[in-house]
C-alpha cells in the first residue's frame, strides 16, 4: 500500500499504460481519477472516470477545478495521454504534425498548468510525464512524436525546478518507455516489432505493468529524493 491516502490523476487512463497504472495505484491504496477521450473498458474500485480531451484547455481547467473541489488535494499527476501519427518528414502533413503536438505536448501543459501550482500551494506532489525511447534517441518516421516526447522531458525538468522553488516537495520526473504491448503499437508491422525486441538487451518487448511499476515507484515516497530525472523502462534498448 505504497500510495495509501494519496489521490492521483492519470490522463489517457481508459486503456493501455494508463489502465495498468490506474489499477496498480488503486491496489496500492490511492484514489484515482482517470480521464480520457474514449470510454474505459473496465471498472475498478477507487477509480473514477472523467471524459476529457486534454487538447481542450478550458475543459482541462474545469476538470482540475472539479477534482480539487472534490478531493481537496491532488498528490500525483501522470501525464500519460498520447497518440502517434507517423510519416516521413517529407510526407508529414500539417494535420499529422499538429494533432500529435496538440495531445502529447499541449495536453501535458493544459493539465499541469493547474495541477502543478495546486501541488505547489498544498506543499507537495509527484508529476510524471510519460515520454518515450523515441524522445531520447529519435526515430525515423516519427518527427512529430519524437519532438513531443523530447519536449515532455524538458517540461519535467523545468517543472522540477519551478514548482519546488519555494522549498516545497513537488517532484517532477519523466518515464521513457521502450516498446510496450498496447494498442498504440497496432499500426506497427510485426517485422518492425521483432526488430525492436531484438534491439533490447532483454530480447523482448515490454508489458504495461512493467511501466506501471516504474510509475508507482516515482509516484510514491520511495522516490522522495528523485526529481528532474528520466527513468528509461526499455529493456536496455538503443534505437
Ligand atoms: N506502448 C508503447 O510502446 C509506448 C512507448 C513509449 C511511450 N508510450 C506512451 O505511453 C502513453 C500511453 O500509451 P499507450 O501505449 O497506453 O497507448 P494507448 O493508445 O493504448 O492509450 C493512450 C490513451 O490516450 C487516450 N488519448 C488519446 N488522445 C487523447 C486526448 N486528446 N485526451 C485524452 N485522452 C486521449 C486514448 O484514448 C487512449 O486511451 C502515451 O503517451 C505513449 O506515447 C507508449
């Protein structure tokens, strides 16, 4: 019960990594509010669902006001919602570029611009930005995605400084997962997935709970002296 008494927001929590984190955090004693554009395919004790498009800054503000009013103190924010729209740079349209920036970068800003200062005002918290191995090393055909995933690392480091500057214990870190078996990989051809698995030191792709357990660590007081860092959860992968 490493999150006993804590309240966590997890964006993009309807499925995939978000679902895995929501269940693990709840199993560890936290109250969870997941938000997503899509409906979750699960119900879980102590997990409340809120329909939200993180690209809508007004809606994010309203959502933040709602959770703060209801739960009084938000201890954990996981900026997890993310999408891909892959293509080579020469073929990437404005629509592909802007859609990925809107969710993966603007969405993280929209949520944290209210929840971060709330944590600062209430004396502490843990913010986790879900980045990617692609944000650390780049990847062919993912210029939009790699820009956003590198961006959320910069945001994590900036917020680690900004929200703690008055001496309060607000921590902000990033997790950079490798290739993890969720719906986001649906469009990736099997031969590429096999190549990615072979490029890891552990010789396999990851499972959602392997990222969730890393997030649990960073969210919990076990990581009380860790901030501004990037935790790579990729089986030892180099693209
Ligand atoms: N699975 C991987 O291999 C992998 C690797 C590295 C990083 N990531 C990152 O992990 C995060 C979770 O990905 P996943 O693998 O669980 O993918 P997923 O597609 O299974 O889940 C993403 C969730 O985000 C939600 N979402 C999308 N746009 C949204 C919006 N505008 N507002 C609210 N919710 C929105 C989707 O509805 C979905 O439920 C993403 O940020 C992704 O970039 C995943």
